[in-house]
């Protein structure tokens, strides 16, 4: 069963990796001759633009999708989402408005002037601003690195590997570590997609985006607090003490790769208190900026980075590293991990505040 799951997992990764590549490639490509034109019935400025576009045969020359907003609620919601995406101030919003993937024009004269200046060319292009996708990649990598060096996940994996090494041979421990990492990857990916779907139904204003950036900085400061000292009034970013006995009991009873896979799914829930912070920050950003397919590709990247240290530890134990020695290294360096996580999270928050 485990081999079957691993084969399916690898095949899925290859397929989703191709989707990720195509998505990133599109983010660097200039979009031409494709427009969404928002207008309102009865709007005199819109009528002026429509007369100009019709008279110049621009509807035939270019792919211009028309969306009426006064009598179509869905179109109005689409327009509002685009306004939010480009952080357009409320006082500057209105129709007529023209969008491409990377830019926008508001107002009848701006739209007319734009087409007039390219009237003799064979194609129309915008000068795109900084792509949000280009900004998203560093955020995803930074936050996933914070999550990946979390001491909680290391501790859980080492308990599992220690048990499996004692009971079985090293090869079984290798399979168990891989199965556990696969389960965590799948669990976090599915949980992330669920949260993305929920958050994507909400429309965040620019102020909310900035609050998310502030939350990221607070998470970073919290990690720095854990580096400096453990405060009983402000608990560390770790699995609650009351959860640990049950979690350890589950791990100590696991002696097979199949068991490690199913325990990995359950343990993912125990790890949420100390791993969900950076994930929620990224999910909040993706839900407002990316389509489902784009978000899926970024979440795959995020969770692959998240489990990389688990895979590395599993490989080292298979090659002869004692789980007990690895645990000692983890305990000695826990504060340093909090320091690194804190710095990275503050940088992620600052990035959101400055560039989104």
C-alpha cells in the first residue's frame, strides 16, 4: 500500500510541478490584446468609450470582454475584486474601467487616449507594473522556511524514528520517515486548500492586507521572545503541554511505515499551534491575489519546502545518525531556530507592508 501511495504521490508532484511551471511562466509573460471592459448602462462616459471602440473597430481588432455592472451583481463583484487586487483607492473607483492581466485604466479619456496612441500598431500592450506573482514567490519561500525549521516538527519526527529504529531495521525507519513526511505534506496541502477556499469568499481591503503584514511581524517578534527567554505569561510557539502525552503515545505505538502514514495525518493536527502562523499569513495573501490553480501551485511549493528538513533528518538517520543524537542537537539549537524563524517572519511581514 505504501509503495502504491508513494508512486501516486510522485506522479501527482510531477503533474502539479508542470502546472506550477506553467503558472510562473505566465506570470513573466506580457499579456496583449486581451481586455476586460467594465461599464454601466446609462453611464454617459461609458457610452462615449463604447462609441469610440465600436467606431474604430476595436472590438474586432482585440479581445475585449464587456461586463455591465449596474444591473449585474456578479460583474460588479468582479470589478470590486480587481479594484482590491490593484489597491485602487475607493475615491478613484468607477466606470468605465479597462483591465488586462497586469494593468488598468479608469476614465473615458484615459481609455480613448490609450487606444489612440496605438492606433497604427498591430497590437496593443500595457506597460505592466510589478507582477503580484513576482512578489508572491519570495513570500511563499520565506514563510515556508520559517515553518520548515520549526522545532516541534523535528521533535515529533525524531520520536517516531527512534521508536522504529529500536523495533525494526533502519530501512523500515527510512520508509516510516518518508511515509510520515508524505502524510504531513498531504494533510497540510488539503488543509491549506480548505482555508484558501474559505478566505477567498471574503474581500480584503488594503487595510486588512497591511494588518496581515503586521501579524507576520508580531509572529516574528514572538519567535524572538522565545529566543531570548520562555515567558510563562506568554507561552512559546510550541505544541501545548496538555497535548504532548497523547501525541507521544501515538508515536511510540507506531512501528510500521503504514502506521507512520496514518499517524502523520493525525499528528498534523497536533502541530497546528506551532506551525499554522506563517501558513495562515500566506493563505490570506493567496486568497486575495491568486486564482485556485495559482494558489495550488504555490501551496505545493510551500509544503515541499516545509517537509524538506523532515526528509533530510530521515535520510541522515537511515545513514547512521542516532535519533537520540539528532534530538540532542535539536534541543541545543532550539533557541537559534526561534531566532532564525523570527528574523525571517519579520522580513516577510515587512515585505507585505512595503510591496503589497
